[in-house]
């Protein structure tokens, strides 16, 4: 199934330290410059699900409402939002999303350091309002993980809140200038991953499948053999429509010529795929090359690329070391197959951090 990510606007009402806020308007305009009928025709021609993205997508809620009204209930809808503009969208539209990804980076002090004072409380207020409304879709905490993040503490904190079905994270190894990633990974991140995997399996022994997206995604490949490259589908099954009508392979590759694959009227004219050195690697079927943008741009150079790769391999190894036991738990009926089979559809989670 194709997923079309619709960037509703290049504007953002926040200026997070790892992102910098709004896109330059000449790259991602503040509002769509195409006609709604062309977008709807594109979605139908692709038979695509639709995800809304930004900037902050709720700065342009009218486009979201128009698309959902035009396409009706037979299509999946997803949104990635910073969770601060809840009232911009009418309540009945919130309830129609199959998945809602709220940006939150863990504990209050960590989140607010990166995203601004008071942001943590605002996002949790949105999550609580969704639950009070009766939202029954997949509510996902979407983290960015950086140098102040303790992966074990941030993930377990979000899960303990009892608001989120799943927690996903992406390493901040794309947007910022190079930082001492390798030292942090060795001293903090990978030890935290090992603790987190142990906790994840321990809870599984008790019949609970905790919604830790990267672990579930790796286990899904190992147990059921389903994978794709990259795991988010960018450039192969997932494409992004920008407000100026360009279609790009990846939603953040807004200034990259290699990423332009078509436009709103002509449709998708080509795909972008990951090649060597990834395709001949024994880990490729699990990581799928990890990230198309990182693979193509190599902002941190070859050494930086290899450092991120080695951390990815270590994470995969940790999960794979438990797959035999997980398979037994499924066979014994302690946990259900469908609880491990995640995501069941493309919900914009990148799977591999």
C-alpha cells in the first residue's frame, strides 16, 4: 500500500533546538499552491493512505479537513503533530485518524530543554484530551533522541503515563552539526537499549507486549520475514507532496534534487532506492539501509555514517538475541502474534532509529 505524506505547510509554531523551526518559504511554502482536486486525484490514482505532516500540519487545518472530507472513511489517515494546536482541528476529525503521532521527547526536563518550557505539559494535555474524547486509534509518542536523552528513562517514563499505545524514537543524527554521538552511544544509549530490551522481554513473559516501536519492527522482520528498504518506505512506497506541488522521496529532503520524483499532476515518475554498501550487508534485511536521507546526503561524512551504522547493528543484535524466546512465547500462547506484528500498516514510524 502506498502512503502519501501531505506536507500542509512549511511553517511551525515551535523552534526546537534540533530542528530550527519553519522551513524557508521558498523551499516549503506556508500553504498549498495546487488545487484540492489534483491532490484528491493523485491519492486515488495511487490508492494511497494519507499522512499529514509539516512544519506543523495544524497551522493549515483547512487542508486536512478538506482532504478527509473528500476521501471519506475508506482510507487511513495519519498525522504527525507537535500537539500544541489541538483546537485548530474540530474534534470529529481527530477521532477519524488511524494513528496520531505526538512529538514528545521523554521526561519534562529533557523534553522542555529541546522543545521549549511548558511544552511537555501542553503535549500531555492534548494526549489526555484525545483519550477523554474516546480516541481509539494508535496514539504514538514520537521522540527525538539526542545528547541529554537517557533512552531507558525517557521511554519507560512515557509508557508509564498510560496515555500512549506506542513509543517511537529517531536519533538526532541528521539535522544538526556533528556532535559526540559515538561517545554518547557507547556510554548512555546502547547500555540503555540493553536494559530496555530486557524489560521488554520480561514483560512479554508476563503476557504484556509493550509498544516499543523499534523493537517490534525488528522482531517483525525476524519472526515474519516482512521487510522493506528503507523501513519507512521513503522513495519506494512512501512519498511526500510538498505545498508547491512537488513530490519528493522523503519529507525532509526538500532541497535535494535527487529526491524529486514527480509532481501533483504528473504523479510519481520514479523511485529512489538504497544501494551499496548497504545491500550486501547481512543486516540489510533488518535495517533496510536505515534512512534514505542519511544514505543519500552523508552530512557527517563516511565515518559518521559508519558510526550510526554500528549503533544500528548493535540495536538489532540486542533484539535478535531474544527472538527465539519471543517465538516460544507466541507458540505457547503467552503473547499473541498480532501484538508483535507492528506496524500493521505504514504509520510513518521509521522503525529503525
